[in-house]
C-alpha cells in the first residue's frame, strides 16, 4: 500500500522526527567509515558484515529514503497547483521511495548474508 499523503502538522512532525533520527546516524556513518584504513571493496564488505553496522545502515537507508520522500512531497504540494498532477507525482515519489529503500536494503542484505550472484 502506498503511503498516505500527509498534511499539515502530522507531515511537519514526521519530517522533523526523521531529521532527528537521521542526524546521529549520519554522524555514526561518518565516524565509522573514517576508522576504515582504506576504502576498498574487501574492507567495505567486512564493514557491512558486522551486525551493528548492518542494522544501523539498514535503519539509515529507511530513514533517509523516508526523509527524501517527505521533502519532495512538500515541494510538490507547494509548487504544483493542479490537484490531479500533484497527486500523481506524490504517488510516483512514494513508489520511488519504496523502490530505493528496497534496493538499498537488498544490496546490503546480499553483502551481509554473503549471497553471490
């Protein structure tokens, strides 16, 4: 099911809440990646293979994709006056949100669980 279009106070609260959750995760990923001596494919696979990194990275993907979706929805609501087009584009952004979050989670799950193609 697609996300409902949020309005007013509820939308504002969700957007601020996603920002509050995103900020410490962004600091964590910057700090955590700075500890890696060299950014190579092997080191990144080892980094993602650690359970805390996998869990926090999964949360970061979900929250950042949701934050993106909420921000784009505000822009669409503000600048597209035709309701039919606005609703279409908001639904399209919701689909993109789910798709990007799903792809990100699948990508790191494949690394974490060692799935080879």
